[in-house]
C-alpha cells in the first residue's frame, strides 16, 4: 500500500476541508450552512511543459487553502484518508485569512 502520492505534471493533491456539523455549544448545524467548497493542498506535481519544453510552474504550493469546483477531480483513497486530484487549471483560487 502506498504511503505517499506525488502527483504528476500539473496535478494537485487536495484534502477537502469538512465544515463542522455542530457548534462548540453542541447545536447541530444543517447541511445547508456548509461553507465554501475548499481544501488544503497536500502535494503538487512539478508542472506542465510548453511546446518548447520549458516548465510551467503551478500556481499553488503545499499548505495553501484553495477554492475547489463543485464537481470534478479524481477521488483517491490512501489508507483511511480521502483525497482529490485536480489539475492546476481546475483550481478556482486560493483562500487567505
């Protein structure tokens, strides 16, 4: 069983952030109050190459919090954790505090 996945080309491995289902006071929140579809970048590939063979760097790095599309990406399960693989072009943006 693989312990670490390193994406190829311009792919990004993301662990989705699951919003809490209840508050610190114990009040259950409905599913409709879910925040943005976001995730934390776990690993990035080296980048794609253009026609001349030059490396095109990725727009995100490990540790970034990114905004994800509602649909898309490939689901990957490593051990007991679930990750998603997206292309760099599919990432909608980065989120900052």
